[in-house]
C-alpha cells in the first residue's frame, strides 16, 4: 500500500502535492503511476493529517482535497484506491468515485461512520488509536498494550457486524505510533502473530515513523533502512498489507522474503 497524502502537514510528505494551498493533481498522478509501476497494489489517499499534534480540517476541505484525486486515480490509472478517512460523507463520496477500501484510524467511531461504511459495501480497515491526534502522544498508558488493543478491535468488529458489515469485509490495524510510546510499539510488533491469529487481514503502517528516531536517532529522510527492517519483521509476523512511502525498496525486501519462504 503506497501512501499518497494530499495534505499540507503530514509528518513525512506533507505539502508535497500542494501549491498555493491547492492540490497539484498532475504531480499526484505522476507519482501514483510510478508507485504502480514499482509494484504497489493499493494507493492510500488521505486528506487530513493524523500525525501527532495535527489539527482537524473541515469536512468540505477534506472532500475538496480527496475527491478529485480518487476520481483521477481510478478513472485514469485504474488503480485500487484506499481512502484514509473517518468522515461518513467522505466515505460515501469516495465509494461513489470508485474507491475500493476505507481506511479509518478511528475505527468507525464517528457518528454515522458505521452506517455509511455498511452502505458502501466496501471493505474497511479498523485501526486502534488511543486518544486523538492532537494529544495522543502526550503520555500514552496501557495496562497491557496488546490486550487493550485486541479488546478494542474486537469491540469495533462487533459494532461493525451489528451495523451490517460482515467479517469478510474487515481488516485490522494495531495503530503503530497512534497513542503509543516506543515500548508499546515494540510490544505490539512482537505480538503481531497473535493479532494475525484473530483471523482478520492485518494492515500495518510503520514507514518512517518516530519510533525509528528513538531507535536510530535519525531524521525522517534517513529512516529508509529502519523502515525496511520494520516492514520485514511485520511481514514475517503475519501482516498482509504494508503501508509505505518507499514502494520499490520495500517490495525488494518482500520479494526476498517470499523467495526464502517458497
């Protein structure tokens, strides 16, 4: 899964596709086409930053950023598009434009999100996040991070089922970096096989995240090797979808792993 953030303030690629506060669609299409050539299976489009400390944007602003991109990626490139959103109207409009997956960091907790997702009929990824982006990294605490995360995801799966979303339309994401300190992220990574054992496809986003700064003491633009190591560990531990900034390099790692396993 390749990351395409159409935001001015995402932690790694914020502002990359903006000019005078407007989305540069031609640049997004160029990069998206390159990601697909490199081997990306899914393009994940996000119109609201959820980095630590990020400020919310209006629904209309998110729609204005995301809808033209989804329409172009599907219509011009024939891509499988995931939309990283928590808002019901963005979910519905994205589905109408041809999106293939809803990727919600709030696990369908916003009012109307469960109903909207069920109406689209699309698969959905339910992610764990402690708190909200503005405050989630202030002082995250858990009794037992793996148990707490699993209990939350089970509750959200049950809520999705009750709303008419079947299990075969559900993916789960433990939410690395979303209200977690380094020890929480590492514990979740160690126990990823147990999360996979729940029987739902597992999506992980570890690319360039701040846990690598704590481990390696390196800035965002020097975290490729660390990101590849995390991707390899995640894939070995049962992750089905790896959400990344560096598509070609990550795919090389996964190809090597596949060759060894086969």
